[in-house]
């Protein structure tokens, strides 16, 4: 075999079809960020329309081709943009990008395993994700445009091309892409669950696992139980669209014609969709919460407060997330009794969420906090989780939902918890585990600039939306200018759009920092944050197998920070005790009570 | 120093000579993996069967006469599970000829299952129950869809079974080395159980 | 041309930026430091900025209230809306202090406990008492909100009893306008189906149905009498729409294939509301609030609330379908 062939085969298997979880995590990260950037540009474009309705923009003309006329976007293509923005951000960036990156990177490293249960399945999971991303992007360029019925794609709007052009080929490609995406997500989740349960190193009991692992495990369980239902919803929609069935369609008169479908109900779709849709937002959020627990604890040099309560609250959130989906459907005409049940369960979720927030605050209390960009973003997550979470109390109460459902109040709420909290968790994770991903350090000053611009501008974008919602402004409106009652709100839109543009530009600082540091950043030491968990005991240079020689044995939980003896001196001389340090005489493992 | 590092790297790289490690890994994780995969398939059919119930809503479905072929399907798939299980037991006991015969029988029964499904669909079609289009009803669409999707999953099971059969013919399995067959048989029994669930569900909800 | 300038500028910024970062790294090295180590001074300055942010965020909140609180919907124009507004006020009276106080605590802690080599953090890992406190307290608050909410919800979602005098209107949504059908003196709406749509019978009313004989189809604006409950039946001809009447705190999806219902009693006439909001061109409006296609942003119908006599007069002028 010639060396040339050998090198090509090596390159293919090391970089392209790698089965090494660390390489796969980087693949997820980069693809996720690329998709996220595209979603970000889409939002900037439609914020241009909303801030300055009807005005012509060169960039719109440049980027939107046949979707615009003289630099003003078409109303139905506005809907295509918001649809694709939502789809890309929720699924491709915050589900695959966030879970795919950190579950893959951290699970084997933090539990003490050489790799995932099946490197092959893991590799397939990434490549299915890649293919689904490509198909989703292709759908932007087909005749009629991409899917345009909102990321929630309710039929009949999403089933009938005559209702909106994007519901033609664009919607078909959306369904194909999402089906492949769901398979990718399921394969990934399989791996995460089996690895956490079966491949932990000696001494790594479940109650010595870092909270990131608990979060990723619960997220994977949520995924296995809920994504298949979305697949069934999508399959029935495919049949209604292309094979003349009537699962969702009935009694329709459109374009001067009565359609042949009868007996179906769009509400069936809503039930199936939201059965995934609600757990989905916790699939997005839980990893971010896990990452924040880890970072706040490490950087405050204190144990996370209430380790078991944190696990319990994550389990409560995961369980409850399956019985609240109806709060997206209060006004669909379903039996009011059901509405009452869902109000009850929805407001219950506030309790474990509150417990988590108070535990984060108590972790910071009397800590000794080192402020890296990761710390800042974790603090930012706590702030946005509070801000976005409290408005959930309004939306979850069915009587109050009557007047704010589908208004800008909802947009404010879910963007603050997902578009801010979850993405902040992702950023925090990137800054914090960059040394493990790329063996180099990111630049702190640029990271701080990125954080401050992002949080200030993002609050500037989403806070005002609550006021718009309370004034009755509906969502997914191309312009407010057709209603005299909304005339005074147009200036608020301008305010929001300006902040949105600045926030978008701030992300460029992050991308520059990311790329520069990955290529030419300062080399990282093995344990730059002086942390306890196992990933910081592996060598900086990657190799498949993670540890030279045997995998370390674990003797304690990961939160022994600033543990002192009766004299007030640090045990073992440092303010941190790695999990691989055996317990001393008379020393109890901090994880036990 | 670099040479030592190289040596250590060679000792522990997964892609290299650690066959034992790979085998051990497969043994430990293959079965949990297939079980969790089965959970996701259960949720998929769960979504679809709840869709049937929600679609029924207030008004019931018009009763559809179940083809007798579906009852034969049930018998066939149960027999196939029995045959496969017998094959597994034979391998464990070292009775390799019996194993080869039973697993071949399982494959044949699996194919026969598909034949009876097809016969069932033709029966339905001939009696005016259509899967799609103007003359279909929700009940009939669901009926074809649920049984059809089961067959799709069964075809996956057949590929797995074929793979197992080839390996059995080559005498690759033994008491110490049956993980591959166990994974396949778990999935196969699941397909049988799923069919029984669907069969009863369809009989009592749609028929 | 502009594009090329932008691209070249971007490339130059990237090159300059990279060089600056490299210089910063080397400068730190020459001082014997590592560029990625956060010095105590750097940490403390971030802590100060966090404190400033606390004032900024709280200030921003109050500024928004000052600037935009007045833009909210006017007082409820329906009877049940008062209960909703009351519950809304109670909820905000709870969540606003929570929002403010938790942020003060969060950001003050960040400031106060910024890293200092002279201190040690406190190893405090759990307290069942504290966990109980902040499990029970939110639970109690939520119980209050749930009970209040569900009481209102049940009342609001109960249809008007048929014995009570009421106006019965069917609102049909379609891409991209609304049609109102009044039930007429028999208080009953005739059957309808999309297959019967023809010409002026835009919603497919079954004209052979005796109940349909006195039904009246109205477009553009519809009227309601003050103080009389109005029972709505909602339909859609094509895709899901949503009938949103924000001034009346009313909203309900219009779903093709089924009918949905909502009811309310108007309590303020259009004339009275015009005086209240100080705008004599004000009108109540019905908007579509579920994405329904390209012109979703312009699917509206005016609603006029007036005295019983004015309403009767207006209704008498509307033609029945048969006519």
C-alpha cells in the first residue's frame, strides 16, 4: 500500500468519518454554528423589514434574490424567513449544535470512558445531521421558496401549496430534512444514554457524576421519548400532502375550489407536534443549565449548592415537560377542562425552575469568583432564565393566555429563555471547554466584549417585546402599518431592530475570536481552570482513547472546591481537589450527606 | 521521551490492536443500545396509535372487516419468534445444526409474514377500503399505515436476521460469543410483540 | 462595488485583529504572564461592570415602563376582561419584585464575591431547610395564581346558556378577510358547508335549512349591542386563523373542519371608548392572530359597540342571505 493511499485513508477516518467523540463534537459545533449564523442573518433581514417597514435595503436586494422587489422583501417571504429562522435556531443550533457538541465532548471524558458506546453510530449521527442541514438549506432555493408556515408548520397552511407558495417543494424538503434530523438526534441520544449507564470508570457512581452529565442524560431521555412522536406527526403530514389522505384536513375551500379531504383535524397535528415541541424546549435548555452548574461552581471555587436538589429538579422538569404541551393549545377549542389541567401542570414547572435559580444564587454567595467570559455567560444565563421564566407565569395561566397568546409577549418570553439562556449556556460551554476542544485558549478581552454587547443588546431586543404584546400586537406580522392602533409601536420596532443589528455584529467578534484561537491561540495547559472533573486529567493533545495507560479511578464527587480542615487550611493545599484524589482518613465524600 | 510516548499511544489507541477491548465494549453495550432503540420505536408507534384515538374523537370509526390473513400473520410471527429462540438455545447448547435449521426457518417465516400482510392489504383493497385518495377514510388510512410501517421495521429485522443467519452458517457463534444474535433476537421478539399490540389495537378500535 | 469594499475591509479587520491578538499574547509573555490568566484587577473590573449592569438593567426596566406602559390596551371593554386584567395585575405584582430582587442578589453577589487572593470561598454544599423554603414558597404563590386563573378560565369558557338573551354570531375566517353571520330572530344559525359556497353565499350556508332563512351575512364591520352577551361560533374555510379581539380580552382559533366558541359581554360602547382613549377615530378591531398566509398582517374587521336601539337599527338594514 503506497503512503499516499494510506494518508488519504487516514485523513478520511481521522477528520471526516472519525469515530472519535472529540472530533465528532467539533463537527457538531462547527456545523451548528454555521447554521446558527445563517439563522442570525435571517433574523437581521426580517428585523430590517420590521424596523423600517417598506423601506428598500441594498442588503435585502443582495441576499434575497427573487424573494424581494427593489430591496423590499415580499410578505410571504417574510414568513419564509421567520419559519426558517425558527427551525434552524431551535433544531440545528440549539439541539444538535448544543447537545451534539457537549454531550459528545464531555460524556466520555467526564465519566472516564475511552469513547462512546458506539463510535460508528456516533459518526452516523453527525453525518445524518450534516445531510439534514444541507437539505434544509437547499429548500431555500426551490421554486416557491422554503417552508413558510412558521417553525410550527401547522396544517392546513403547511399542507397546501395554494395557501402559501412555501408549502410546496420547500415544505417537502423541510419534512425530509427534519426526518433525517430526527434520526440523527435519536442515534445520538442512544449513545449518550448507554454510555452514561454502562461505561463509567471505577468509582464513578451516579451520585459522583458532574451535573453536566446528569443534564445530558436527561436531555437524551427526553429526546428518545419525544422526537419519534414528531416523526409520526411529520409522516402523517407527508401523507396528507402527497398521497391524498385526510389525517389533518377537512372541509377546505381554497382558491375557488372545495378540496377532497374530509374527516381530518389540524388539532391532531398540534397535539402530536407539541408532544415533542414542549420537551424540545427543555432538550434545548437542560444542557445549558447543566453547563452553568458546572461553570458557576468551578469558577466560584465552591461546590454547587444542593447537588441532589439540582438532580431532582432536573428530573422534575424532565418529567413535567411531558404533561404540559397543551399550554400551546389553550385556544384551539379543546375541552376547557383540559385547559385547566395543562394550566396546573405548567405552573408546577415553575417550582423546580425556581429551586435551580436559588441554588445558583447560593453557589455564588460567599464564593471567590473568577470572571472569565464563561463565568459571565453563566451569570447571564441565570439572569435571562429569571427574566424569561417569570413571564412564563403569565403565559401558562390559561385565562391570561387569552390575550397574549401568539402576540409579541410570547416572542419575548421564548427568545429570552431559548435565544438568550440556552445560547448563553452554549457560549459559556465553548469558552470554558475550548482548551479541551482545541488545546488552545480563547482571548478573554474579546470574550468580555462579546458578552457585554450580546447581553445588553439582547435585552434591548427582547424586553420591549413584552410591551408590544400587552398592546395586542400579534406575531408573524409582516408590518404593523395596517392597524392604526399599532402606529405608536413602529418606533419600538426601530429601537429593537437597531439593537438586533448591533447584537448580530457582536457575534462577529466571537467568530473571529473562535477561529483565531482555534488556529493560533496560546497553547492551553492541562487544567487551566483548576477544576476537579476528569476531563481535565487528559493530555492536551487529542488521541483516540483519552488516557494513556489505565483510566483513572474516582474517589469523590466533583465539587470539592475550597474544602478546608478544622484549622481553616485547604485540604491537600489547594482550593480544588480532583476526583482522582483518594479520600483522606476521616474524610467523607462531599456528595454524601 | 517521544519514543516512549509513541509506545504508550500505540498501547491504548482504540483503532489499533485492542480487539479484546472492542469485543468487551460490544458485549457490554450492544443490548442496551438495541433496547433504547426499541423504546424510540415504541414512542413512534405510540404517537401513531394515539393519533388514531384522537382522530376517533367524538364519533366512532366505521367498522372495517379485518382480513383473516392478518390472523395468520399473527400465528406466523409468533412461530418465527419461537423458532429464533430455539435457534439461540441450540447455539448455547452447541447444537449447531439445529441452530442453522431453526434460524433458516425463522427467515422463511419472516418472509411469509410479509406475504400474508400483502394478502391482507389486497383483501382490504378489494373490499373497498383504500389507503389514500378520495374514497379512503381515516380508519382505512390508519390501518394501512400502521401495518405498513410495521412491515418496514420488519424488513430491517430481516436484514439483521439474514446477517445472523450467514454468521451462523459460518459457525461464528458459540456459547461465549452470541451477542450479535441476542441483539437480533431482542429486536425480532419486539417486532412480534409490536404486531400483537397493533393487531389487537386495530381489531378493537377500527374493526 | 460597495460589496467589494465591504469584503476587503472585513479581510483587513481580520488581519489587523489577528496581529493585535498575537502582539497582546507576546506582550504578556514578555512580562512573565499568561494572556489567558484573569488577574485580580481584571476580575474586579468585570465585577464593577456587573454592578453597573444591575443598575442599568433595573433602570432600563423602569424606563420602559415610563416610556411604554401607556401603550398597553385600554381598560377592558368586556365583563370577563376585568377579571383577566385583575389577575394580570396580581401576577405582575408578584413577578416584578421577584425579577428585581433576584437580579439585585445575583449581581450584588457577583460584585461582592469577586476573586481575591486574601479570601477563601465557603464550602457550603447543601441545606435541606433552604431547599424546602424555596420549594414551598413558590408552590404557595403558584397555588394562588392557579386557583384564581382556573376560576376565571372556567367562567370565561362556559358558553352562554341558551335561555339567556344573547346575540349569536358566526365568524368565518378565510384568506384574508372575515365574514360575520347573524342568527336572526330565530336565534339559530342554519347549517353550512364549504361545498355550498357560491357567489354572495361566501361561507356556504345551506339555504334549504329553515334556520338559515333569516341569517344575515355581514362584511367589513360588525356591530354589537352594549351589555348583551354575544355568543360567537368560529369557523374557517381554508387554514387555521384566530379571531383576536384584544380590547375585549377575547381570542379563539378558527379551525377548518370544526367549530369553536367564545363569548363575552361588551361593557363600553365605541363612542365611550373614543372619549376614554382620546381619539375619535378609534375603533374596536378584530385581527387574525394565527399565521395564515401572505396577508396575515392585514386580515381585519372593525367592531362597533353601540346602544341597543342603534344596533337594532343597523341590523334591520342588513340583508338576509335569501334576499
